[in-house]
């Protein structure tokens, strides 16, 4: 099961206690899956989807809010609820603020009435339903990206406004004629999952973030150590070339005793780091002393190259 499906499954299992929160949640379901069907002058409210769990969620919530006698039907791969009683349809849509001028008015632009989401708990319910119907999230093991597809720019603005009530900052864009609200920051996605009460998914995402951070720290450390190793090898190679040049042109005996000893030790231990080289000298010296002597050797070699090139 994909991570997005796991989040949605968790949202479906959550139970909302208050009537106003249930209505906020249900309004999103109706605007996404509801439509008015007219047959022989008879109007029906049909709520349909190929996702049986969503339709059963509608069934449970409608029963809870309005205590009406309905059932879940199926046709092919589609599941639906059909309500034909005009008074019941009017009661439901009026409650969802989707009844104007004595007729159904399910919003095509996706914007629900702000009267349905006055409280923070209602806003949580709204965002939960919104992600269930219109949201996607990538596998956090791969990347951090959560998006909600909206019907219009106005709905995108409404979604962002509700998110801002929870201090969640989101971007919006138009992609292939689709309006999107998106979050790309792992920490902010965790906050969103907390708002919609997807706590198990939140912990799974946090675990992936920890694994990623450990892997990234390890990679940074390895890269740092590798870079230092390459630098040390390049430096040692240059030092050996300097010593060999002096040996060829002047002979190592031409060097002062401290530099001659240093040159011999470097030739014998070509891949040893500076701190280790100092231990091979008599008497032993520290890293800074080794570096100082090798710099003197390099200076002599550079002078010889300058004489050769002049």
C-alpha cells in the first residue's frame, strides 16, 4: 500500500464527535462526489465513487447528522448513495450551504461556505476530508511532497487560508490546467499530518526522516573524510616529487640535518599523515614541526624549478 493510501485509510478511520465537524467533513465529500440527477422530473442527490470506503463514510456521516434511512448501492465498480426525497435533499444541502434560490447549488469552483468552518476543529475536519478526496503525498523514503488538487484558484486560496490558521505555509501553482496547493518541507508535512490526526502516518514519516538524516550525516562525513584523504595524498605526492627533485639536482646530503632526516622519512612513508611522520623522526616532533620542515623543502624545490626555467 502506498504512503498516500495509508494516510487516507487512517483519515477514514477517524471519528468526528461534533455535528458541525461532521458537516464540515461531509460538505467536502458532497462537493467532490455529489451531483443532482433528474429522471422523469424526479430529482435525486447521488453520491458516488469507485472507492467503497469513501461511500460508506458518507453513509455513516449522513446517518449520524440527519438520521435518514439510506443504503449503499453498487453498479459495476461504482458505489453510490441515492436520496430521492426532495425534503431530505433540501435539508442536507441547506445544512451544507449548497442550496440557494430554492434549488441545489453544489459549488463547481470547490469553495465551501466559510460558515461551515468557523472553529479550529471544523477546519481540521475540512482539511482531513480535503486530503482524503483531493490530496496526494509521496513516499517519504523518496522525497517530501504533499499536494491538494483544487477546482479553482479561489479554492486554492481558501485551502491556503485554512492552513495558515494552523501556521502551515503552503505554495500554490497551476500545472497542466490544474490548480494545486503544495508543501515540500518534511517538517511542515509532519505538522499537516498532525492537524488531520494521521498520527501513525506521522510517526512513519518521522522515522523515515531520522533514517534520511543519519544517512545524510554519514554521507557528509564520508565525503569530508574522502576529500581530506585525497588532499593528503596529493600533498604527499607533491612533497615526494620535491624531495626527488632535490635529490636529483643537489643530493639530499646538501640539506641541513633536520631537513635531510625529514626528506628521508617522507620518502620511506609516502602515505603517512603529518602527525604520524613526526613520530619517525629522532627526536620526534609534532605535526606543526613536520609541516614547517616540509614547507622549507618545498621552497628549495621551487627555487630549483625557478632556476631550471630561467
